[in-house]
C-alpha cells in the first residue's frame, strides 16, 4: 500500500508533525508499505528528495505560493488563536474571515491541491492522509478527482473554548474526509457535540520512537552550558510562543529560587516556522526582560534551538520537565522526557492530562497559576525519592501508551480498513452493504 501524507511542514523543519511522520513512515516501510510526503518548501531545501526511504515532494515558491503567503499565515494564526482561546485577541466572527487572510488561505490550498494531483500522477498512491488545519480543505477540493480514501488528523486543541460558529466552520471541511483522527477524548467529545459524524472519528494518541530517547555516553550538558553541578535543573522544551506559557514558569522560578536557590531553569526552543518564513521575531526579548525585572538572571538559561544530542543530554541531565502551556494540542516532549525516567509538571489543559497522571508520573497545575506551579516544582526538588518513583512510572507509561509501535498499529488498522472498503466498493459496486451483512 502507498500512503501520501500532506502537511504544511516536514523535514528538514523538525517539529512535532515531522517526528510523528518520520516515526510512522519507518514502520510502514518495514511493513512493506510506501510513504510519500508533500509539504511547503522553506529555505533552500530541494523540490524532491528521499529521507529515510520516504519520498518527499515540496511545493516551492516557483508555484505562485509566496505571493499570498502572508495572508495564508494571517488566517493560520487566527485559527490558532481561536482554537487556543487567546484572550488577548479580539473575537473575529466567521463571516469576517475574508478580511483575515481566508482568500489567501484558500489560494494556498488550491496550490497544494494542484501539487497533490501532480504527485498522484507520478505515485498513484492508495490513501491520502492530510495533517492539520493548514491543508484541511484538500478533501473538499479533491472530491471526485482522486479515487482514494482520505484521512485527516487534527493536531491542535478542539474544545468548547472555540466559539460554536467556528467549530461548525471547521467541521464542514472535516466531513469530506473518510476518517478523522483526534488525539484526546476531550477533542473527540467536542467534535461529536459540534456535529461531526461519530462513525468517522478515531482517537490516536501521538507517539514517539521511545528507543531513540536514550543515551549511554558521558553527559556533558552541565559543562557545555555552564550549569553548576549541584544545581537542580528544571527543563522546559517548547517553541518560544505566548501559548507555551514560558512567562508563568519564569514567574514561578522567582518563588522557587527563594526557597531552593540551587536551581536553574533551562529553556530549549526557538520560534515557529510561520515566524521564520515571514521574518517575524519571537517573544524571547520579552521573556529576557521579565527575567531581568525579576532579578533571577543567574537562574535562567535560554538555549534556543539545540542539536538532537544536546536535547537528549538535557532530558538525561534534568531533574524534571515542565510544560506550562496555556493551551496544548498534546505536547510530545512530555513523552520524550518520560523515556528518561523524569517526573513531569504540566498545566491541566489539552493533551497534557492524557500524559500526566497527577501524583503518579508527575503533577498538574492550573494554567497561568505560577504560584501553584512553584509549589509543584519545590515539592519535587525536596523529594528526590518521589522524583525517582514518578520517573520510573513515567518510563513504563511511555513504553506502553505513547510508543510508535502502538500508534503504528492503530494507523494500520485505519489504513487497512478504509483501503479494503474501497476495494470492495470498486469491485462490487455494492458499497458498504457487503461489509455489514
């Protein structure tokens, strides 16, 4: 079977969806399947290459994409603000979307639609799997043109924080897919309550290649980044973005270092692909100013983007991982830290409670409540045995619930089922009746 996945970004931009698709692609290839990826070209990446056996086609600026890219990203940011309940943004009614970059968003998707049709002529793939809202209109645009089943994965929050009219707008596009995948029970429940056909919905927790999150060599993280040997390390791995809540962790650290002065908080991550393409600076300067204002500069380190080896060393060296997001689709960095037997602290929203069982492998706290977050951090610093116990519980959890083997089997179940249904329809013309009688 040949599966074509479409996303806004993929390798060499290493984000959550990229790691997700690479992990899934390797397992599909091992099974004897093929994976083709189509995504937006950024920088000087080639229009086509093969990455770990995966054929990668890139839609380049030569295809009239960048002339409308700013409007596309404006609408993308609007959707992110709406789905994440950004209180700092004035509410935009659905009917005003045409003034918010929606025409350019559709234009981008028309370009992607043409690219997918072009790739189909070459690859003749069996299933089209579209990832996230940036390219969500594809099934609508391709209806009646490609005789292949379509799958859509929604990677960000889908909750009743979103106004009902926007949920209705998004679901109208989703209904054109044969199967829609959400990452949490809450997102599934909200989608059904908002009118999405429950027969089309599947829940699959995101996953990682747990075997890749380990080390056997000497750890030089503290020395390389000048962190004192006797300091506790509080690690936060997330792009620098208001939605990730780094501000509240910094405010919490003011409280933490009063009681536990031998503590350093390390931030790993830079801005998003959107800001990179548009040349917009991220909020790092604001966070650095807050650190100066609070007078805790010697306890905070911003490392930006680091190498994969440095990231693995950070996971191994830290005493806990904190994800203080205001809203979060899932947050796979939690699973990554669990592989290193690290306790977790995360805000009680989105996909975070799917991974943190409060009191078992970490602690949850109320989003934006930096005082409660500080209490959680201090409690783990003061209880090394609890850290060890939570870390071990988390490692076992990652290797069962959030491993690629589990996610791979769940994807295969969907792919095999909808591919079989299509073959029966094509050969008999009898439709679904043969499958249910």
